[in-house]
C-alpha cells in the first residue's frame, strides 16, 4: 500500500473551497474542529434546529441546513450514520450538488453497496481516519494525527486524490501516515474487523469468560476485573508494540498460559465462523440484513441493546466503574 506523509500533500488544494461537514456526531465534530484549526473553510450541515444544531453553533461554526450546505459547498462530507446517509443524500444532496464538487465518505458502505449512487460529473472520494472521533481530536491537539485511509471511486475533475489527501492533512493524518486503498477493500475489511474481532468477537469473548467464571462459583467482581477491566491494558500493549511487546511485559506465567491455551478458545470452528462472517459481507447478505433493519426502524437493534444492558457483566461493570469515577473526582 502506498503511504503519504506531510511532504507529499498540498493542503492548498482546498484553498478558497468550502467544506461542508454533514452531521455533527463523533466524527463530524472532531473532523470539523481539526479542519478549522488547519485553516479550512468549514460549514456544518444539519437538520434545522436538530439536537446537534446548537452544539455546532456553540463551537463557533457556521451552521446551515442540509440543502444550503449541499448547494454551496465544494466538498460535501457525508459524516452521518450509514443508515441515515441514503435519505439525507436523496432528499437534500442529490438535488443540489454541483458539477465538479467532491462527495466524501469516511466509510465505504454507501458506495460499495450502492445505497448511494452519485452522478458521473462529480468526484467521489474517501478519507477514513482509523480512530474514533474523540481520539482523532485529542491526538491532533497534541500535535500529531491518527493514521487514515484514502481512496477514489470517481475522479471527474482530475484532482480527486489530491482533495482526499488534503482533507487527511487537515486532520493531521499525514503526520502519522495515510494509506491508499479502494472503497471495497475498506468496506469489507472494516465490516469484518468490527464483526469478527473488534466489536463482536471481543464482546463475545469477554461475555463468555465472565459467564464461565461466575458459573464456576467466583465473585462477579473478580470475574469482571480479570476478563473485562484488564482487556484494555493488554490491547494497549499490543497496539504499542505488537504481540512481542505484550508477551514481554506480562509475566512468564501469563505468556506460557496464553500461548499454550489460546487454541482451546479460538478453534477451527471459530475460524469457520469468521469465514462465514466474511462470506456474508462479500456476498451482500449482511448488507441485505442491515438495510432491512433500517426499514424496521432499528427495532431489533434497539431490543438487542436493551438485552445487553441487562447482562450481569454490565450491571457489575457499572458498579465497579463508579469507584473509579469517585477517585477521579477527588
């Protein structure tokens, strides 16, 4: 993969252009603040008087409705949830986007699965930071940046990649490194990572470990500390220096136990499950399931959220985390 750094990118490509950030959630707010600090002309596009409207105004941004943002912007950034993007695009962006503008995404779902089909006379690009919004902002304020991915789906003007890279530089991502990829590669690997490892696999592993200890007669508080609280410490070590650093830092007992016993948990059957997840993503089955949920007003998702809140590990965790909150206040 080609990697770009500060010296490779000219942010002046965006000089004199208006960047409209559609949405003001975690990604929208973080990216907008960083762009403004980098000297870009940023407006925020939102539903008139929606819940984020006043927050964006308090942060000092010019805030306009989606229609005005789409009509006046040179770069339109679709930083809205996947399930919201098609409706906002169809109702507000599609009728107003101008020839030669750039339509930008931070995740490839809408383009890969064609929930949005842009016209041929615009640039279609992605700049996908590899961190949650709050982390992006914190690292930028510290003087660095998080890595990002960029790609081009449609290059009408001949400047599509330069615009994507300039946005990455505005976020500080070129200080760390910006990797060039494709919409499909980003979409499919991102979905797989979320489902099999980061969100699905990790929570499933923690939940099963907690259940095993509690059913074995151990206090839930002890179980929470051992399988959930300390998980962040281990992941941080892996993130800092790979498996090698983690194995070096933990005890020899932990290293020997981990290396000799992990295959009892992640088995060939587990890997078959991962392959099924990837197959469903590549075939479009997951897309069909998920977009079907949109049509159902996310009722199944909301029910699963409520069920998750009631898990014993969640009840225990809320009580334990209160202890740390009190310590911080003191």
